[in-house]
């Protein structure tokens, strides 16, 4: 197999590297849960799927490793233009001398939203993006549920102790 033949890392390798990196970009430390991540071969050999050759980058950092035009930058320029236009629209809508109907405003906002979606597709901003492994999400959910259950049981046990204390002290509610 040639060095140019791409082989993706196994999912369990990606999940393990995600855990090792604490869900953070290896380069900039951004949280990968918010940004998603790209899987990168450290040595540039796409057929070398050794565990120690796998690293996770946020999409922005991953594109910088290629030295090519970053689609995120292109998309951000488009996003900034649209946000400026949206701010202008909001100012116009708040100006009592301007008469922009709610329906017109809604159509303009929809057009801006569509423009951003098209920009994401044209620039391939989301290509190759991975998201937090299901196993990590499940572990977090289990920890949350466990904490809630512990809190509930703590409150329940406090209430039982209070009732027992009242009963022992002879202060039963009748």
C-alpha cells in the first residue's frame, strides 16, 4: 500500500486519543466538544495507523497543518459580512423613521441564514469533522445521573432523619 493511500484510524483509537487529550485540541487546547475535531496522522503518512501517529485537532488547527487556504477563514469573512448586515437591519428596525415590516425583516433574516448555510457547503467547512465519541457522552451522562441520584438520596435521608428525630423526641405530627 502506498503512502498516499488513506486509511482511517479505527474508531476505538480515535476514542482513546480523545480521552488522552481530555477532549482538547492537541495544538491550541480548544474544546473539541464545541468545535468538533479532525483526526490527523502526525507523520503525514495516511496509511500509518499506529496509535502514536494519531492526534486530534480542532478544524482550524488541522487546516493550518496543510498550508492551504483555510475554508474557515473564507466562511468567517462571509459570516462577518452577514452579521454586519444583520446589525444594520436591527438598527433600521429600531429606528422609528424607518418602515420595515416584520414580514420583510423575517425574509431578510431567512436569506442571511440561507447564505451562511450555502457558505458552509461551498467552503466544505464541515468536511471530515468528527464529534465527541458516544462513549464519552455516555460517561458524562452517567456521572450527571449519578450525581443527581446522590443528591436526591441525600435529601431523602435528611428528611428521614428529621422524621425519626421528631418521633424519638415525641414531637409527632398528628
